[in-house]
C-alpha cells in the first residue's frame, strides 16, 4: 500500500483522472478529433471549446485527450517490452559470465549513441508509425534496465546465502528466478517507471521533430509542433499539451518512487512504536 499520508494519494488520483478523461473525453465533448471546421479555426478557450481550437478548427480538448491516450499506450508498451527484456538480460548477465561478456558489449555499443538520435535512426529505417516508435524506444531503453538489473543481481549473487544454495545443489535457474529475481524488484520498479515517463517524453520529442507518430493522429509531440507555428497568436495550442506532458511525467515519477519505497523493506519508515522506543533510549542514554 501507499504510505499513509493523504498527500501521497494526490498524484495517483491525478493520474487516474487523466487516464479516465483521456478514454472518456467523448462523454464530455461532442466534437470529433478529426473533424475540420475552418470557420472556427484558432478560437480561444470557451464554454463550447474548453481548450480552444487548432488551426484547422478541430476541438483541442478531444485532441489532447486522444494524444494523452496515445502517449500512455506508447509509454506503457515500451515499459513492458523493455522491462521484460531488460530484466531477463540483466539476470542472465548477472549469473552467467560468458553471457555477460557478449550482451553487455552489445549494450555498451547502444549506449554509445544518444537515445533520441538512436530512436530517430531506427524510426527512420522502419518508418514513422506507432508500432515502429514502440519498437525503437524499446530497443533504446532495454540496455539501461539490463545494466541496472545486472548490477543489482551481481550484488545478490555475492551474498553468502547464494553460495549456500549452490553448495546444496540448487540449479542455476532456480537461484535466478526464486532468489535473484525477488531481490531486484525494487530497482526494477524504479527503472520501469522511469522508462514509462521518459518514453512519453521521447515519443513527444520524436513527433515534434517529425519522426514519430504522423498526423492526423494526435500525439502530444505533434500537437506541440502545430502550436509552435502560432505560439504568439494561439498560446493554447502549446499550453495544454505542454501541461499534459508535465503532469504525466510528474505523476509517473512520484508514483514510481513511492512504489519503490514500499517494495524495498529497507526504505520503509520505522513504526511509531519503534521510533518512540529509540527516542526513549536516546533520552536515557
């Protein structure tokens, strides 16, 4: 469970609200995100158009909602794919030295390229569509997760209880999946939550640069690109997609940190009874 602090529920509640709003935006607005209305182009926020309209007269509220849905889908897909692949690679590298020497050199080669440039290159080869963006970002972030899991796994491998298990004849697969895996959950949660949020940012950057999700499908990146051309006359076209990105990233990072704290017993706060005893001991001392 989350910490028993009412402030800790703000960000999960906000994230849930954003997700629900993105999926059920049509219940709040009758406009089609793809319907062009030249007579209502670049209208400021109003009772009819909560976020205003874009340069084609399309309702910006429903387009931002759809863009958030697309960005969340991309981020979640990248987090799952890169998380599973990175976890498996990291655990295998932590246990098997020959595998470690081969796969870590491949990861080092991928690390030599900036993540955004590598993603642009992969999408440029495969073509700009959602599935290719997900594949490109997954390939970019697998090495980061694998390296962190490898480091955490090697620390656990050096523990005495692992050596005792090996002496008792436990198989490598049993030790990896029953003893190494549970002990790397905490850094794994942090890395997956980080990849989730940074994948949303990178996808927005790719779309902003014209190498991501192509129009007319809205994404937070290409909405910002459209708003850039009219930023001095139609501020709302950049403002609302930008606010959506900030809130998503903040919520995901804070929730990830909180889940990490609860998954790692060493990071949990001591019970009040124990704190009172310790305080009494200091006073008597």
